[in-house]
C-alpha cells in the first residue's frame, strides 16, 4: 500500500464483508475470520483474527471492542477497523526518521484513535443532551445529585451507557452527609438481558443504552456517579441520562426538570449531544 487512500479502500472492503463497489475481493466467510479470535483462552493480548489483531487498546484506544481489528507497521503506521460503527482509521507516520531511537510507544496512535471514537455519535436517551464523564487519563470525575432532604425507602432510575477499559471504573454511590459515601447496588437491563452489580461497572457493554435501577439506603441525601480512570488508555466513556429519584411513588428529583437539573454538581462531567 502506497497511500492512505489505498489503505482506506482496503479497510472499507473488509468492513463491507469483502466487497468494494462491484468487486468481490474476499468471500464473506473469509472476511468473518478476520474478526474472529483464533487464539481463545490465551488472553486479550494474544487475540488475533486472520492476519489482524483484535481489541488491542494500546494503539486502538477508545476504538477498541471485542471485534475491532487492526494492524501496525514498523515505521509507526496503523490501521483500525471498527465494524460496530463502520468506522476506520488510517495513520501514516515515520518514527524512524530522522533517528531510529524513538522507541515503539503508541501514544501518537492512541492520540488519533481517541478523538476518532469520540466522533461517533452516542444519541442521548432522552432530550438533547446526556451527561458525559469525558476521556481524561488518571482522573476521577463525579456527577452529584443533591436531594432537597434525606429520604428513606428511596430508589433511583437512570439510563446508563458505558464502554471503558476494564481498569477504568464507573460507580453509583449514596451519602447522607456529603462526606461519607457507600456503593449502591444496581439492577441493569438491556433488552432481555438482566444482571446486577455492587454499584460498579466497567468494560464493554455492547455500546447501547442500559436501564438501571437502584434501591437507596435510608437517609440518602445525595447521589453520586463517579468515573475513575487509570493513567493510560481509554474506552468510549460513560454516559448517564434520564435520572429519576423516587420516595415510594413520589418523584423527588427529575433530571429533565430545569430547576432540578440546575442543582447537579458536575466535576469532570459535561452535557453532551454526542
């Protein structure tokens, strides 16, 4: 391949199931092997399809998924194909000029992959904007909902979307005084699939909105969503939308109401249309 255009055409052919325009280059069966891990049981670092690496976050960064494939080149080049979004990234570089002593780090590859992934829309579950925790490394972002008074017998419902590195963890916590926080268990639902957590969540969740519900401890005065990331690598991130807090059947907080939304304390989170 001599140009980025050549690589882009080749990558699009693979994403198209082996076809480009009217030309059938590979069979659909052969193309599927590119996205199929031939090394199951050997760990994520060894995941390989037919001629391609699978889900290698060290250079795919936020474009990673269980079926994202890619390849790197000696001079620092890379190509990443994400069939879940139909997106591809081609990076041509020359790390061996003017010296070959630059090493083999992939920070520049991740620097291209992260905004590429961020550019793929995540439509809010309701309204124009959802809360987004960002993609900063080595930080903890918090989204805090203060209630007007402590409640007993309370519950929270919200929409959750997350796609993170396994070591970048989101959580829901409750507090009675704003100083001491405790995790709140979650009941999660996506279609017919239901599961529960102790309040924490991370990893790949299928890039879809999940309905979440939590029973709150008595005396809850504040709720907090947190997203803590390690110093390197990111996923697409964490989104929260459609926040409701109830005491029995009575709604005491509705994130869609302007006067309730204005009370939210966002540190590192921001409203996002994408």
